[in-house]
């Protein structure tokens, strides 16, 4: 559904449809070690912006954690991210400012993520940093749940397993934010294509089923 607004000439215009495919990578503690007051912090962001079915921007950056500055060995090993990379990243405040740039008022915006953790962590990071959540007016879509419902799976499927079930391969390397955002976008396109394919066609009329010109020729 489009939002309507007025142009400078007073004419009604439709808001453009924008999808933001977002993936974050987070900090994680060492296994079997309790860190007091630990919470996951965003350390990498990947965004693919799609407006009216066209990719308009791709953005990727490391993000410096604010609370727990030193990455765990488990985090560095699992994500293949170094301490030096996050030390040179943008701050959480710069990240929020960048996200706000995507949330344009004249766009009908939907945030698409694989799973619900990305938006949960973003909300919590905003709260801890004392800044406003940048997507209050946007629709949020958990594509992993849509995929689960669409295919009737009992369990949620991992991002790269889902794309492989389509006979495709993920983009780049798994657990790199922009690559995962691009892979989410590719799965979204595949699912939307299947949805359109499975939509019930309009019932045919007798005129569609019978070629009356051929029928009349037989009786001529």
C-alpha cells in the first residue's frame, strides 16, 4: 500500500516503495564464561536498499562496540573479524545517523531481515546508547518466518541453507553483513516469485475456453 502526499503544486502523489534488507553481526562472549551485564553489540552492518524493485544503494561498515570494546576470541574466530577492523569502525551514533538517512518520509519503507535478532539488538543498542530507534514508522518483515510458513517447515531454516534449498548459492561469505543482506534480498525475490506463481488465476470464461471463430467455420 502506498502513502499519499502532496507535491509542491498541490497534486497528490504516491509514496515510493522501499525495502531495506539489513544484516548485523554482533559481539559474543566466550563459551562457558559469564560476563557481567554482557549484551550483544553491533560490530558490522550491511544494507541493500531497493526502491521500486531497483537496488539504489549498498552500504557496509564495521561498527565499534561502545560497552565491551574487546572482542572475544570466539567472536573473532566465528565471524572472521579482527579487533583492528572494529576499532576503525563507525560509532553507534554514526550508525544510527546513517540508518536515519534511509528512513525517508516520502517512502513506504519495509525492513527485511532473516530472523528477528537484528531489530531486537538494534533496539537494545539504541536504548543503551540513549538514542532513538531509527525505524519507528517502518514495517518489519522477518523473512525466515515467511519462508517457514510458505514452505510449511516445522523449524526455522538458516539463511544459507534456505538459498541452497532453492538450488542457489549465497552471495560472498556467510556471516559477513553485506553478503548476508544480499543473500536475504535474493531469497526475498525467489519467494515473491513463487508467491505470484502460486496465486490462483482468475476463472476462465467460456469465451476463453472456446474459439468461436473455429466453431463457426465448422458449421459454415
